[in-house]
């Protein structure tokens, strides 16, 4: 199996006459923690939205190499012709997602990729555990008849969903909050609940969009431990956007830097922190001035 779980090639995104992304190339290694950083407006969240199906990218190719599903092409150049064999090849039937044509973030999720959001998007009028049960709708018995008759299979699926929900609540340290309304929890707890909810969809790669935004130093350190645990204990690959450079440098195996929709640097934390292009992008200065 390839050591690369996600490949992004020549990704481009235009909004009318505005070029948000241009020729973005990067890879995410399996079982790594990779950070996508850059100044405000660099295009980081746009990349995430393209990866997870919220946007249909103008150009480029995105391939997810998961252990369970195999190679899943989740994005393709808009103008590229599709061959009939792309859809009916028995060896890949059910393993390819063509959200360029059909759309649907749920398809990307089924392929093994999940995400959290920069702005918290919980069901705040539902309890904590109900938020996690909703996330498992793809894996429970959805038969109306089975639910009405309360069949043995339906009860078994319901109990399995509850077990999964409480397992991830334990991982993120929220097991004692299971029956509280999500909207009543503190901001830091809601951040952790979003991660638990994403994990209930059984991803191999999780994309975290500014998970430490608004957290105090103690909460940020606790979040860092959770992210490391996802990778070390649960074999989850992590791709995150983050502005807290202390957190990024402490937990990342690899860093990709965007500026004005282009990748300007990639490497390990020590290389990135001393890169003149990166320093210039954050300071708004010329590279020659920084040097």
C-alpha cells in the first residue's frame, strides 16, 4: 500500500474572475499529522472545501488512497472527458466517487474522509450523544419497518451506535457530558465534540479546520494530545488548518504553506520556520527584505 493517503494535483478554484487556488500540489502521508498554514485569505479553507465536496474545483485531481476503499478519485478536471469504463469497471465498482458530476459531501465521507469546521456546526438543541448518533446514520439499520417493529437487528444496530458514541466521548474527555445539550457546553468542549462526531463516521483521514481557534493555552494543549492520540492509537491521518504556530510546530510531521492560492513551501517544521518565503508571507514583506 502506498505511504500516501491523499494526493492533490494542480488543484484550481475560481469564483468568477477571482482565482482562489492555482496549481496547488501536495501529498499527505498515511498516519501523519500534516498542517496546512498561511496568512488569512491564502486559500486554506477553500482547499478543505474542495477536498470534502463543498466546492467543485475548477481544475485539478484529488485522489484518496484508503485501506478499505482502495484508490478513490474524489475530484477531477471539470473539462476532462469521462469514459464509460470509469463507471463500470468491475474492479473499482463502488470505490470511485465522481462528485465533480454528482456532488455530495456524503459521498466523500463514505470514501473515508471527514472534517470539522472553522465555525462550530453542532446540533445545539440535541444532546451530546444524539449528535454522535446522527453522525452514524450511514451505518445503522434505516428500515422504517425494522424501526416500527423494533426488530432484533434494529436493536443490535442501535446498541452498536451507542457504544461507538460513548467510546469517542471517552477519547475526547466528554463521557460525563453525554446527556447535556450540545449548545450548553463550553466552547472548548464543543470543539472536542465536533472531533468526536467526525470520528463516528469512521474516517481514515480527518480534516480539522482551525480546531484550536478560540481556545486558551490549557485547552490547546489538551486538544494537541487528542490529535496525537487519533494518530498514534487509532491510526487516523490528520490534515489540519491552524493559525496557532506553537501548536503547529509541536505536533506536525509535515507542513504545507499557502499564500495567495499557491503552495510556496513544504517541509518539516524546522525547515518551515526558517524559510524566507514563509516569513515574508506572514510579515507582508519582500523575500529580499527578510533575507
